[in-house]
């Protein structure tokens, strides 16, 4: 695994910090903080594994810049109705693939649980993050994130980002 | 079967809550509606373009294989092995020269014929099936298939009205509209809603909720009740079509109409990125919202430049899957394909204008379950009595039309029931 061995420790640390904040920001309803983990020219997509394996381009969510992420958050905050719940993301260890076009390539598995306001928890989604990260002054920022959801059959609806 | 409904009113303006929660009703629906004398959406022809291509779909709770044979003809047959009732085709889609049940390797052709039984003649003269065993006599049930301009429908009934008569005037003309040139499949989305399938069927016929529940529509002006549009039904009032014309109201009209409506505020916000709201005119009729809905469980829907079908798949009395197929056209430019995909943000399980349906149906299902005997839903928006088309969209009349045809098929029409 020479590619993996070549990943500088500071990059590994920055990616671990990023993924930890990514999950906690979502789970603590700090969606604006979550959006600040992305670059202005980011690309964020949620797709299903079913579509990916059939090479079909359909998306559940596609924001091709950070303004669209903020629009979605604002819509979620003020416009949309959804099942009231708390989120919990459990993100696995990142797998590093080195650098391509200046972006550090990383994959990590996730599980996302939802708990309703009476405390009942269900497994909501499992899948994989595929990210291209930019290192800026020792901090990792997301230039591209594709959430490939194994759970293509979305229970109820998908409101808070994965 | 001794199945009766205690209709309060013969115009279906009251719907008993128990009809959404009763296992026996559900089983009877599978028999009398989904295996009954009408046509059911299967999939799109563009999903099975080549010889050997297949897809599995559902008619009610029955798994059905749609496949194209070597000669190019399309077939639909029940995905259940003749031998022990096991699932034959376990994949969602693919291409195969034949289909083999893994249990005892019984083999089926793309047209659903039983073509191979291992050890049928026995082994070294011992065992095997009786000499007079007839594979044809036990082959999987086949559906009659109708390909209407690239939209595939199937029926278990040996005789029923033609697909043209079933779809009716706007049904046939709207399918021709959507399928006027070769389409390209963009992909799928799936949503599991914990509610009875009829709640979703009603939701598709309830234009009253659209601009109230789906606040994104109103806030950002994608669709408002003040736009020119309306609701059409077919002669039997079993199908309906919600439609609206782009840019046919003003912000002032909308502001006046929604003044005082709790939870709905116009002009509060503006999208930072406006491309979600961009509509590129692409149909001569000028509609930016067109949604022909077919009894019992399918819809073709245009919201601006997103085009797709939605298929309601009942998954037991308490659950349904919404299976959505998004498409564009083969001659779309790369920019148009990108635009359609960006607008996919509006629809589907995470759709900014559609996500609420999942929650609305779940809360309606959850608490109507415990309603006391004799309690019912109130369906009077748009009027009581006869079923009429309306040149506006503040109506639930198509819901009453749904129940009228449901009652006919289920054999429970009330005395003097409207049709």
C-alpha cells in the first residue's frame, strides 16, 4: 500500500478532524457549520448505489456550489416539513487514495440513525462517502463529496443531509 | 366474500378510516383491483431496449418480469417458479437468454415459458417426472401487455377494455405528449412510506394540499394555486390530471390569496442560486406542471423540466414504496441533461417540493389507525355530490372519483353511488 503510506500524517489528522466535525455538525443540528466544511465551488451529491451500479446519473440531492447547500439548509429550516427527529452519524475510518489534481481522495463508510422525539431509533441509511479534499493551511475542506447510499429505499423522506 | 362498507354518503365525501387499516380489505384489493379487469403500469419500454433485456416490477404485491425476447417482442409474466413458488428472477434488471430458478434449476425463456426441468426423464432410467407431465400446463401466469407509445401496461384479466379506452382522452394525449420522441432513462429513486397505498393514491388526486403542504412551491413560485390551471378527470372519474401553466399569475395575486394562511409566507426568502427555479419551455402546450394520474397507482409527472413516472407499490396494508423513474430525451444536449438532474433536487425522497408527502401520509396513517369505529375522513373541498372537472385546483373531487371506481371494482358501491 505505497499510496497509503505516502499520506502525510498532517493530512491524515486533518481528514480525521474533518470527518468527525462532519458527523457531529449534522447530528447537533449545526447545518450551517456543516456547510462551512465545503469550499465555495464544492460539489455535493447524494446518489443511490442502485443508480451508480447501472451507470445512471440520477441524483437525490445535487448542489454544485456552496450557495446551493445554504439554500437547501434554509429551505429545511424555514420551508420544508419533515419527520421530526435527531440524527446520528457513525463514520468509519477513512481510506486514503493519495492526491489527484491537488485533491486528497478519501472514502469512508457511514451509518445514519434517526431517533424520533419519543426516543425510538431506526437505522436510516448506510453507505459510503467519496470525497475530494483540499488542504488549506493545515485544514481539510471538501471540494467534492458523493454520498453513495446503499439504502436507496429512503425510509419516509430525506431532509437533513447525509 | 361478505365484505361491506358502511358508507355514510353516496358521494364519497366521507371515507371510513378503517378502509386504510384492514388486512382483509388489502387482500381483496390485490385480487379485485391489482389482479382485476384494468390496466396497470409496469415500466417504460426504454428500460428494456434490447433482446434479452428484463426488469422486475410489481403489480400490487405480485412480482412481475418484463422482458424482451430474441425477436424483439415484449412479455410480462409472474416471477414465481411453477415448481415451488420461489422467486425466479432475483435481480432488478439485466439481460439474459433465459431465466433459471436457483432452487431446482427450472428454466424459463424470456417470454415466460417453462423450457427446462432438470432430470425430467430421470437418471439412467430411474425417477424423473411422469411421462404425461405437461410443462405448459404449469407455466407462470402471463399478463397481457400493452405498449402505449413506450409506456408499458399489463393486466391479468383475459378480457377488459382496450388500453386506449382505459386511459381515456387526456390519458392517451398526455402519454403521446411525454413520449413524442425517444426518451433516455436518467435513473431511479425509491421511498418507503409507512402508510396504506391508498393514502398516496389520494395524495396524487388532492391538489388542495399541493400549495399548502409543499411550501417550497409557493414560497419560490414554482407552483401556486393562483396560477392558471385545473383538474381534469376521465369520464369514469378514476384518473385525473393536475396541470398548471408557467408564469400565469403575479406575485401580487399570490400574496393576496395566501394572506393570513398560517405557515405560508411569500417574499420571505430568495434562493441564492436561482437555477432550481429555471424553466426551459419544452412543450407546445405551455404547461410547466402536468401530472396525468392513472388508477390505481401510477402517474407521469412534469414539474418544470423534471420528467418522470411514479409507481406506487403496496408493501402490505401499512407500507408503500414510491418508485420513481426519471427520464429526459435522447436528443437532450449535455446542458439540458445537467439541468434536468439539477432540477431532480425538487422531486423524489429528498425533493424540495415533494419530501413532505412522506411525512403527511405517515401521520395520517398513524393516528387514523386508532380512530373509533364509524369515524371517517372529510372530503368536501371542491363540493359534494356529482363529480365535476374544475378550472381551479382548490379541490379534492378526484379523491371522491378514486373511491367511486374503487368501490365499483371492490363490489361495494353504496345505493345511488356517484360515478
